[in-house]
C-alpha cells in the first residue's frame, strides 16, 4: 500500500510550514454572520449569549492547546496567539477545528438552523511588540465598531429607518457619538458593558484555589494556572505590565 505507483501524487502537496522564531496569530471570522445573526435573531447590536458562546469556545481552545498563550475576541471573530516556539501541528498553516458545538448551553431555547462557518487566516509576527500592536489594532476596531453600532441601533430602535440612522452618523467623530448617546438617549457610553466596549481576552493566570481541608479543617491552598476571561484595555501598558509572562519571548 505504502509504495503504490499512485504515491507520487503526495509530492504535489506544497509545504505550508510557517517560519520558525515567529509568533503566530490565527484569526477566525464568522462567514456571513450578518445573515447568521439575523437568522438566529441575535440581539442588536450585541447579543450577550452569542458573545458568551464565542468566549466559551475560546476558553475551551486554551484549555486544550497549551501553545495558545492569548486570545482576543469581538463580534464574530477571535484571534489566537501562539507562542514563538510553538510546534503546534508542526507549524502547518492549514488546520481546522470546531468548538461552536457549545450552542445548546447558551441558546437552550433556540435551534441552530445551520452550522456556522469561520474563515481563518494565519499571520507570523517576529516580535512580541508587534503582537501587542496587532491586538491593539483589533481592540481599536472593536471600539470604533461598537460605538457606531450602539448609536445606530439606538436610533433604529427609537423609530429611525436604517437609512436615516446611517445618514445621521455619517461623518461624526467619536465625541459626537458619545454626545448623541448622552443627549438623545441618556446613555453614558463608558457605562456600556465592558465586554461590548473592550472585547474579550482569554489567557492563563495564577489563581489561588482551596484544594482540600486538612485534619483541623483548615483550607489547603495552592496556586495554579487557570484559563481566565476578562474585558480589559490591552492597548495601554497596564495589562501587559501586570501579565508579563504572557508574551515572554
Ligand atoms: P464576512 O463573511 O465577510 O465576515 P459577515 O456578515 O460575517 O461577513 P462581519 O464584518 O464579519 O460580516 O460582521 C459580523 C456580523 O455579525 C455583523 O453584522 C455583526 O453585527 C453580526 N454579529 C456577530 N456577532 C454578533 C453578536 N454577538 N450580536 C449581534 N450581532 C453579531
Ligand atoms: P465587524 O465584524 O464588527 O463587522 P469588521 O468588518 O471591521 O468588523 P471583519 O470583516 O470581521 O471586520 O474583518 C476584520 C479585519 O480583517 C477587517 O478590518 C479587515 O481589515 C480585514 N479583512 C476582512 N476580510 C478580509 C479579507 N477577505 N482579506 C483580507 N483582510 C480582510
Ligand atoms: Mg469579515
Ligand atoms: Mg464575519
Ligand atoms: Mg466586516
Ligand atoms: Mg467580523
Ligand atoms: Mg472594521
């Protein structure tokens, strides 16, 4: 079997191994989620259950794959950062993995009409600094989109047509949008949930856990690494100063 005359077709496969000494980012993005979110009646602009589902999938990814050191998600996309020395799947660029099967946990009363699809792309970055800039790029995008979408859906829900809402927001700056939210709807944008404004970060952190109780019923604590989820600013230096081990070279 191994050496049949047909074996040569294997040589037509191109080598897709990524260069060594590079951080790897895999970004997946839901295909046609505009339609998918409409078909499943997602709350606009942010369906919390749908975001929680994406986050649960990401947590489960970090729990399964130690080479993923950080993940950042917003809307229908998630970026996974793999450490520099990762030998995950021999650094092959083409891979697939499905975690979206957590659907029922988050939408117990809603049927999944069709399986979602995600496109994935892989990019190599030679330095941790560029990984930080990459993540900042995604978080800036999250902010811009969310501020716009928050205004847009407030206007639509208050009776404007989608076209009217679009016209009203055309050319507005960030501060104009904050102003609009506050003046017309009494919404302080800074009070919008952090998950919507900042997106979601998944990483490993040291947590102290009670593992058992000794003979005198005193708790025995142990520090262990656990996959955690949070909604932080990752553009400024604070988060990275507090978690230097994540992007340690
Ligand atoms: P493409 O296939 O090119 O990615 P798309 O329709 O998925 O197209 P995106 O630019 O990826 O478009 O945008 C994602 C869409 O899915 C947006 O319209 C967004 O409003 C919607 N969406 C994704 N997640 C949620 C959510 N949690 N709540 C509400 N809407 C969501
Ligand atoms: P949202 O998902 O909230 O609509 P978005 O439209 O800004 O956000 P996506 O469509 O999800 O973003 O894509 C993320 C980023 O990836 C975009 O800002 C764009 O620069 C880039 N991008 C999207 N599609 C492609 C593509 N087919 N090829 C290259 N880059 C792309
Ligand atoms: Mg897209
Ligand atoms: Mg999409
Ligand atoms: Mg888009
Ligand atoms: Mg998207
Ligand atoms: Mg964008």
